[in-house]
C-alpha cells in the first residue's frame, strides 16, 4: 500500500476506533432495536456499513455493534458487545477488532463488588478503577440517550479514557437528503498521546432518541456515519 493510502487507512482506523466507538455504539433500551448505518468519507462516498442491535434482558440490556469497512490491502472490522444494568452500568464489555493485520480480543468485566477486570484473550490481565456506575461506550451512550446532561467520567475502553460532554443547541441536519430536526451532543474524548477527539452526535427527536448522524473531524476532513432509513 502507498504511503498516502496507508495514512488514510490509519486515519480511518483511528476515527472508527475512537470516534465511532462512542457514536456508533448507541443504544437506548426502550425496546428491541436494529439499526443500520453508512460510513462515509469526507467526500460523501460510502466506504462501509455498520449495524447496531439491542434487546432488553431481565437485568438490563444487551447490545451488539458490527462495523465493516475496507480499503485496498487494509481490512477494518470491529465488533463490540455490551451487557448493562437497567441504569446503563456495565456488567461486561467485549471488543474484537481487526485493523489491517492487527487484531484485538479483549473483555472487561465488572463484578458485583465493583472490581473491574480487563483481560486480553490469550494475553494479560489487569484491574482498573472507575466510577460507582462504570460505563463502557455502549452503556455511556445509552445513558446519554436517556439524559443528554452527563458528567465527565472515565469510559471503560482499553485502559479507560476521560470523556466529557458539552451542551449544544438543537440542529437540523440532512438525513438521506431530507432536512431532519435533531438534538446535538458534543463528546470530547481525551487520549494521553494525541489529545482531544471532538465528536458530534445528532439524535432524532423520537422517544428513543435514535442516533441519526455522527461526525468527527480529522486532518483528511470530516468522517461521518449516517442512519439508513
């Protein structure tokens, strides 16, 4: 793969790994849910699809997110599953990813006594600290869909990363070439080496606050994920 294409692949992987992890993985546990999205380049061309499904359980909800997007000689596949309580607190979160030749298989489990264990399948184990009601990305965004005002916190993804939210005015977006009224939420994820990633999340004004559009700016432009209706 040429250097420009390799750079684009890494930029896309970063966006999908860090940005879509928060935005793509939304679920509001009012009922069973099955959503599909187009992943788009800054030019508007589609480079892949994602699906988001969820269902209620006796103790809360289960959610699954799948993403497939490929460039020449670069495979990009993410699968995330989450089991949360009725309060959207994490019980277990798993992530299986393939970015090029690099593969990750990791599981984070929260025990009843609050102990949080992160295990890399076939690798090491670690205990991490978090809030009283820890959130993985799916659980956190489920909480956002219930209540747009969320406190700053650490999200259970890998070693855990600080995330905070900013208030934003409602916005009208173009969804499938139609003007659509939405609630807008700005999510800022802080990484130790690269700093802040600013994500824009647009939720439909329906009962479930269905995620309609996610945008994240990068050097190559604004990548987005758009609900297929």
